[in-house]
């Protein structure tokens, strides 16, 4: 009841970014870089266990960007060295170029996820970027319908999902933050888009056993007009931004009759402000007015990549304390 988790990423420290730059420049070798990543995974797992989180993540220290990381490991994608595009504020990314047919030559995430799981008895989530977001945040070939390209990406990701499950990963999260963002402006085009977009997600995740829990995540958008599509994803758990809107999405899900589990966020990660345990508990109680306790998760709004460790430690400790205090009231 009221399980706690995070969305996926933990702070990308200066040491991690320096190690990645040193690897690219040849100043350190692969072994040295992986030692740094391994130490970061150890710290992330140890902190989450101490804080009392229920479902853990490995923190994604090996990933520079949630799309580029996978694009560099799939055939059919090209990556640039200097093609920087502003994402928001002072954050820039290098969108990859999807130019050919997509395939996955080898596992992309299994090694680090399995390593993290070896450090703890608590479940560790496998973390992937979904097919719609892989298209939305790339420059995509235009010689075939987007839906066809999405299915190719989905089939490659499906192989990864299957390998994660075979490696013993009990929870697999496939992020689709761009699902609402890519909704066509013309109302007449929306049904067709949502049909292939949700199909691609189900193609990615539909091969798992019933006991493997599928999560997805979306952040910072108006979801009221796509709640039916969210339902059509058929994910077991969805986490969404909700702290700024005071749980509006929880009410929208309830109004739709959304039948599955949901984690409307209680910690606004785009602010350096650390919410108190009492504030987070109030948001959990607001969420409970719309979603029953057996289907409500407690988590941040989004990943923690852009935040610093001191605020993340305090905020997540308060988040766990909030969940515990509300559980005691039920």
C-alpha cells in the first residue's frame, strides 16, 4: 500500500560528466570509466535502501541522455558530435538522426540493471525510453509513415524488455514523456496518431509474463484529453507530474475510471526547493481522494538528473516519511 519509488535518474554529478568527457578524449580507458559508474550505482542503491524506498533504480549514471544513449546502441540511428539543440533553460541535447531500419545488435541496459539488483534484495526497475519518445526527440526519416518507424523501434525495445525479464528484472519502466507532446495540433489527426503510438508501446511491453510489472512515465503536460490513450497503453503503473497542479491528473484519471495503478508526483523536481514531509503527505492525501491506497504510488514528478545530491537526499527522505505517515492513518 502506497509503495515508494523514483522515476529513474539520479543526479548527474560533475565527476560523472568529467569521467564521460575523459573517456571520449582518451584520458581514461573503459575500465576506469566503468569503475566510476559502478561506484555511483553502489552509492545510489545504498542511499535508496537507507532512505527506505520500496522499488529502487540504478540511477542511470552511464547515460548522457535518455534518447541519445539508446540511439547510439541501435542500428539505423546516427549521432552527431556538435548538433546541440536547446531543450529547456540552459539544458542542451544532441538529437540523433533516425535514418535507416532499426535493430538492436545486443542488450543495452541489462548489465547495469543486473549489477544494481545484485546489490540489494529490493526490486530494481529496468529503465527504457519508449518508441514514441525515441521518435519525438530525434530527427526522423520521412520516407515512410511514422507509425511504421515506431513499430521498428518498438520491436528493438521489445528485445531489450525480454532480456531484462530473462535476467530477473521484476519491474520494467518504459518512459513515454513525449506521448502528449507529439499529439497533432489538428484534431482530425489525433486518433490516428494515438492508435499507432499506443500500439507501439504495447508492442514494446506485450511479451512479458503476468508477474513482470510494467511501468511508464510522462511529465509536465495537460493529460486530460489523452486519458483514454493512457489507459490504452495497458501499463500496470503510470507515474506523472502532479505536484504543481495539486494532483489534478489524479482526479482526471479517476473521472475516466482509470483501472490501474498510478503515481502522481509529490516532489517538483524542476525546483531546488525541498518539500517537507508534511507537504508531501498532504499531496498524498489529496491523491487518495481520487485513487484508492492499493493503487496509489508515491514518487517524484520526474527524474532527478538535473538536481544536486543534498536536495535529492532530503526530498526523498521526506517523501518516504510522508508515505509512512499516511499509511499509519489508513
